[in-house]
């Protein structure tokens, strides 16, 4: 996808209107139009990167600092009981817009949102094999 065709590039850079709750030179934070909960927001870098794999290291570190700042604001203003950070990479992970973005999902006790998964039960051998694969140079 070309940067000029990316809807999140257009939103992040103000070409398409959004419900912006924060903006600086690098990022725009918008309310999600199909929120999982009240206050669900997206952090959008203004520079295009398809996903986490393409995101520059400096941007990656700053996005988490911004998420921390926004989480504090959400806790204070929305009185949420918790917060999920969600970031999907690739179709298999549920990424539908090919522009890196981080979801900030305020959580409320009994909000009905289920983001849990069934825990696997790998054998020690399976864990060892995966550990070996991931620690090999």
C-alpha cells in the first residue's frame, strides 16, 4: 500500500476529520469509531509504517511513553478500572488497516468485553524447543 492511499496516514495527518484527543508532531490519538468500550482510542504515528516490524525504533519507544500518558489521562477522566493495550500485526493477528496503530482500551468492571484466550498446555520439551529456537543467533 502506498502512503498516499493509507486511510490512517490521512487521519493522522489531518486530511480526514477525526475525534482527536491528543496530537503532537509525531502522533495523533483518536477515538475509535467502533469502540470496544467507552474511550477506546488509537495511537497513530504520522509517519507510515505498515506494522511493528517496520516501525522505527525511536517511534516504537515514544509510542509506549505516549500510551502511558494517555492511560493516566483515561484513568483520571474516565474513571476506568483498568486498560488493555492491543497491537495487531498481520492478518492472522487481526490487523485490518496496514498502518501501525496501538489500541488503548479502557476497561470497566463488568464491561462484558472478553479478551481472554484459552491457555495452552505445552510439554516441557515443546517449551525447550521454542526457547532454543528463539535464543539461537
